[in-house]
C-alpha cells in the first residue's frame, strides 16, 4: 500500500494508480451528475428522478475524458 502512495507522490502513472484515478473520477462524476440533475431538473421531474438521471449521465463525458487525459500524461 505504501508503494502506491509513493507512486502517487512521485507522479508516476502505473496500472494500479491509473485504476484508482479512474474509479475516483467515476465517483466524482456520479456525484456531480446527481447534483447537476437536481439543480437543473429538480422542480420539473422531482429531485430523486433528476438525481438518478444525472448520476447515470454524469460519467458519460467525464470518464472518457479522464482516461484520455491519463493516457496523454502517461506518454509525456
């Protein structure tokens, strides 16, 4: 476990650190999508439905962008 933290601190992107970053990006994209869904369509659809729809559509654009960014950073 300390090896992963040392890789994060050194800025090295390996398979394990990449997977951790992708999972974190997915979690933040789901949370951000839920909040944005509630903010944009909470009154019209109800907060719960808007949050569920936002949580499903939030990672659609975020996760591929994060994967592409990690690939670019790994190649630099």
